C-alpha cells in the first residue's frame, strides 16, 4: 500500500474539493476522512490534515472524535461527586 504524506492528502483534497459546491463540501469531507481511515492513514495525520481546512477539521472531529477537549468545558459545578456539596457536611 502506498503511504501518503499530510501534504499529499491536503493537495488531493484541494484538487477535487475545488470542483464541489460549498453545499456538498461537508459531506465530501466526511467521505474523504472515512476513505483515509479505510486506507490506513493514521490518526495524527488525520488531525493534522483537519487543521488545514475547516471542512476537513469538522469531518475529522465527527469521524474520529475531538482530539483535545477544551479544558474550560469542564463544569465542576454539576459534578455529583463534588466534595463541596452540602449533603457531605
């Protein structure tokens, strides 16, 4: 199997996505990411490719899941096991 570099994957995306209407790019990006997965592109390369294009970035996050969770998104106020709860006193 031929391995493709991050730059080659981005170049390929640029070549064919140029001819696709914006209304279809989200679906195309998802299919492209799935194709990359099926053809052995590793996870780190997919995230790197996703960082280069907003459509690919969204598709990688949808297919692979978000790699880095936003640290500010933790909501400690809703933690049922928090020791700050009055029931524990």
